[in-house]
């Protein structure tokens, strides 16, 4: 799959936009005013949850520059809540956000990967 150009305009037909609108099902883990979280369709760890803000932002760059303080704060709080609810704080977990070609972002709606459930090793391989 082709990596996202992080500077492109938001595409309302991207797969996560469709999940947010309920047009495509997801295995929902958490939802509040600011965020939706669901299990990754191709998990890379025993726990692999995708957390997405509800606003229309292509990438972390877009989100961090343009989202309101309430949206950014609400999203960050939601990630913390989800990790606590999944019991990941004590064993530990990893947050990952891919951006653009070098980051390997495929879906053009900003998302954080919340991974855990086993020792994930040191940082990045490959
Ligand atoms: P990215 O490389 O953009 O950071 O990661 C996109 C992630 O979305 C991948 O881990 C991929 O498995 C996941 N994904 C892609 N399409 C779907 C889908 O339709 N449903 C779910 N739950 N995950 C998806």
C-alpha cells in the first residue's frame, strides 16, 4: 500500500472516516467526545488498539498544528484512559504514530497505535 502524503487535504472517504460514521464496522474498545478506539484488523502485538481523534485531521502534523486545545487534550486523555482500562500501565506499553512516507502511514486519518501484552523490544527494527 502507498504511504500517505501528510500534506494532502483530508479525504472523507478514508477507511477511518467511514468507521467514525459507522459505515464500516469496527471492534470498538472505547469512545468518548474526542476519540474512538478499536482493535487493529491486523494486530502486531497481543494488544494492538488504534486510537483516533473524531476531528478530520490527516496526520499528526495536521492534528498538532490545527486541532483545538480541547481536542488535543481530550485525545491524549483518552489514550491514557484506554491504556489504564486495558491494564497496560503496570506491564507497560508502546505508543506509535506513523507520519508520511518515512513513517509508513497508510491511513490518512491521524491515529495512534497502542501496543502491548508482551515485551516489545527496543524501539524500531527493519
Ligand atoms: P498506519 O500504517 O497508517 O499507521 O497504520 C494503519 C493501521 O490500520 C494498520 O495497522 C492496519 O492494520 C489498520 N487498518 C487498516 N484498515 C483497517 C480497518 O478497516 N479496520 C481496522 N480495525 N484496522 C485497519
